[in-house]
C-alpha cells in the first residue's frame, strides 16, 4: 500500500488556501487509473447544436428525485453545446461499442461521430444510442465549475434499457468487457 501525501498534511485541520496541492497531477492520474468505471457517451442536442463525448466520470447522486452527474472539461469541443442546450443523455456502452468510445473521445468532427451509430430520442431530445446497455435521458438542473471541469447534474426524465450482452468499463488505462448478469 502506498500513501501519496506530504508529511505535514496528515493532520485533520484544513490547509491554508495558498498551500500547494498535497498530491501532484501525475500521482493523482496514476491513482485514478486504478478506479474502474463504466464507459458512457454523453450526448446533447438543441439550440447549441448536436454534440457528444466519451466519459467515465458519471455518478449516481440520488434516487429521489433520480439524479446523476457528469463531468465535462470546459475546454472540450462539445462543452458549449452542453452549456447551451440544458439536456443530456448518458448512454452507457455495451461491451461491443469500444470503437464508438474511441470515436467520441477523439478529434473526429461531431457529424462523423453521430454518423457511426443509430440514434433515437426519448423525452428531452438528446440523442439516445441504439445498442447501449442503458440510457439515461436527463434535463440539466444545476452545474458547478471545479478546476478545469464543469459538473452537470441531470434530473433523469426517462430510462431505456438495451438488450446488450454486457457492459464496458475502463480500468488500468484499458477497456474491459463485463458479462451481463444472468
């Protein structure tokens, strides 16, 4: 077990605002590689245009009311569309959609990303991916800026379960297929 911290930061008292971070960026990224997460394509459509990106920073917040959160880098090409549209769909990928994850995570123009798959709509108008393990159609109710990212809180307005054979997670900087439970 390795603990990465400055020796003077082991107390429970709050560090002054001007103190340098206790953990550097490289150490944090290395540690986060050990945190497996489902892979999702987050989509939006509306006045700001159609956009989508790959994310593993998705989390349930509460079930009353059903709410989840998604983190998006404010320098991402999709950011302005999400900021303008106020809706999003979290499309959790099935094990056979790894290529889509790479496409939506790269520099492919938005039109090319969406042309690579079949899409539908539910309540909000955000694109819903055919073949996704599950899709959460959300209206963004709140957002918070933290460092380089914006955290989007989405009230879930509709859910669509796919008939996927299994899920896709990202762990140790690689994709891993998960079997569907029996």
